[in-house]
C-alpha cells in the first residue's frame, strides 16, 4: 500500500504543502493552513502562496527539478515571523510536483539581531571615550605642548575616560562569564548576612561622599543559601551602588534581609534581600526594561555617574543562575526598592 501525500504531510509538525504537476495544491497540513489560510487544497498555488519571491522559486523548481531555498515573511498576533522555505521536486505520476516546507527561523533571526545590536552598542560605548582620548592626545601633542596647567587638566580627564573604558570592559567580561555558567547551579553555602555587612562596609565611604545615609537591617544569625559568593556579592554591590548613585544627596539607602519563609513566586522556601532608597524613583514605563543590556533611564546621568548600563543585566543573569527572582518597586518622588528572592535549598 502506498501512503497518500496528505497523510505524510499531516505527520509533519511544521507547515508543508505539495503542489502537483498541474500546479494545484494537492496536500497541505494543518500547520500550513494556519500560515496560509484554510481550504487551500485544490487551489492553484499562486493564489495560496502569493509572495513573489516564493512563487519564483517554485516555478524554477518546476522547470529544472532542482531543490532551492528561500524565505517567507508573515505576521502572527502582530509579530513578524520569518520562515526558511525549502522547495524540492517530488516525482508524481504526471511529472514532478513540488514539496514546499516551511521552517520557522524567527528565534534565530532575533538572536542574530540581538547580536548585531549588542555589537553596535558596545562599539558606540567604546567610541565615545576613545574619541575624547584621541582629541586630548592631539591637543597635548600640539596646542598644549608647552602648557603644564592644561596638560595636568587634560591628563586627569584622560584618566577618567580610560577608567570608563576599563569599567565597560570589566562589565562585559563579567556579563559573558555569568552568561556562560548560567546553567551551572551554584553549590557553595553563602551567608547573605555576612555579604550584606561587607557591602555596607565597602560602600560606606562612597555613600558618605554622596551625602547618603546608609543603613543595614539584617538578622543576628547567618542566613545561608546555596550560591556563588562572588556573584551574590556583585548583586548586592551593583544594587547598592545604583541606589547611592541615583538617589541623590540627603537620601537614605537601606540593605535588609528577611527571615526565610515560603515564597509564592518560587513555590518553595526563600529569603528576600532588599536594597531600597528614598531617591527620585523610576517611571513605571522603564521598569520592565531596566535589566536589558545598555538600557538606561537617563543616559546622560548614567554616564556622568560612571555607569556602563550593564549593572542590572549582570544582576539579572546572576539571579537566574541562582533560580531566584528580581522585583523592582518604585514610586516617583518616594524611592525604589530592588528585592532579590533566593531559594534556600539546593
Ligand atoms: P548603569 O550603569 O547605567 O547604572 P544599570 O544596569 O545598573 O546601569 O542600571 C540601569 C538604569 O536603571 C540606570 O541607568 C538608572 O537609570 C536606573 N536605575 C538603577 N537603579 C536605580 C535606582 N536605585 N534609582 C533610580 N534609577 C535607577
């Protein structure tokens, strides 16, 4: 018994249609009907497939019976979808037909776009300090050659531009390291209370300089979670540094840790680590995008404060690796709280 083409196509998960030598569609599976419309079986392929590039490709395969690939673009629920389409000859009683099969390559296209955006962003971020450095080098070699005062001033600015590049490269390295081992569960026992105390101590000078009061509210005994101590230290550091940087003189920054309890969002026992400030707050429209790489609410202010736009992206990846959650609550004019919820069991 020979299988009918319709029956073979039905088994395929991705869209596929078979065009007979008389140019009519003899078989289309459900997935194809979702993309191309219902009841396309029996119709001439031109009325069902419509896109000129695809139609040209099919006609070429009809002519020379050689397999070809092309793309088919469509939209679903207002999202663009890209299919890679393979058109290949199939022997049939009255000549050869064409099997047209579709593969959704949208995720690959999106990943490619993300990579291109990332490279463009990194280049842009590096170019700004680099342009400044080149400008100062030229001035030092020319007009300011015999002006020690200007030289000292320019060297200071050059130093801070070079530091900006250095910070960016360190953050990029951290990000790629964190991404690389995102699927490797951290297993060390880490005491969050000790880490919070270290962060408080380490950043107290920065807070004082910025005119910020920094307080810590943690349990008396250790709160231990399975984790990577360096990475959790970086989470606390990035969140606390942000709170200090963005809240402005006269504000208060608080690091606190709760007692382990059942966490709905984790569906298991977890512990909350909070970094809150009484700064200007963040407009709610920005909150969902804060952890994107290079996303800043106010680029000028972030750069002025030495930000790279990567701090929260690093935080998000570290928390993912720890199977935790990050929540941001903010009210403009009142302040912002970043809450990290971490599971307490491996
Ligand atoms: P950056 O290097 O710019 O600080 P981050 O990824 O750490 O990058 O933060 C992204 C953006 O989120 C910042 O540019 C800032 O606009 C905003 N932000 C982060 N923390 C706070 C905070 N505590 N208060 C107000 N805005 C904040």
